[in-house]
C-alpha cells in the first residue's frame, strides 16, 4: 500500500563521502548478488569531474544511495539502491530526481541505465522519469546469468522530462 505524502520520511540527500561507504556496502550486500567493493566506490567518488554519488539519510542512517556518470552529452546511472525495509517509500524517487537533475545540469542529452529484466518495480520507477526500454544485454549479470534491460531517456533536456520531474516532485513532496 502506498504511503500518504506526509508519511514519507524526512530524507536528506548528501554527497557520498568515504565515511558513508561502510553503510553503502551493507546495503549493497543486501540488494545485489555481487556487490561493488569499497575500492570501487572510493574510485568512483574521487572522480568528481565526471561522477556524482549521493546518499539518502534518514535520522542519521544511510538508507539509500545512487550515482551517475556524465561524459560529454551522455549520462549513465551507474547504481541506485535503497535499504530493503525502506523501499517503496519515495527514497528511490528522491535519489532519481537528484541524479536526473544532475545529468541535466551537466547538459547531458541522453541518460541510460541497466536494470534486471525481472525487476519490475525498478523499471516502473525509471519509466516514471521517462526512461524507455531500448535493448537487452544478454547474461549481463554474470553472478546469476540474468539479462539486463537497457533503458534510456533520449532527450534529457526536453520539456517533457522537466514536466516528469515536476510531477515526481509533487507526488513525493520534495
């Protein structure tokens, strides 16, 4: 059952720092069969010119995180995850708003991501932001042999994407 807007937790989005990585790794282990390493996160957050990583914090606890890489006019959402017991409460939407807005601010024309073909909740979230399926990467997730659905926003600078972000913001109250 969906929560009313006033029931959504007070979420603070903060830049991911080294001190957050331990909590991020805990979430990684809960949601992904093959989690990223601390070294990979450290490498990503140190590439400030082309990467943007954030943490969602509720009552001092890291409950989610996400990252986007922007190169020239293309962006790629590299990761996004929310603590399982906090999923379906608007946190993923807040993270996506920030990541998409960052890509737009960096003048990305397109934004892409991969998602497990069986992960319907995530696909619905991404579709809400205007992402559409553009292909499948066979056996993309080596640990399970699952395919990845490639989803993309073709024109991140369009007024349609701007309207979608405004709708999401109005719905989740941010």
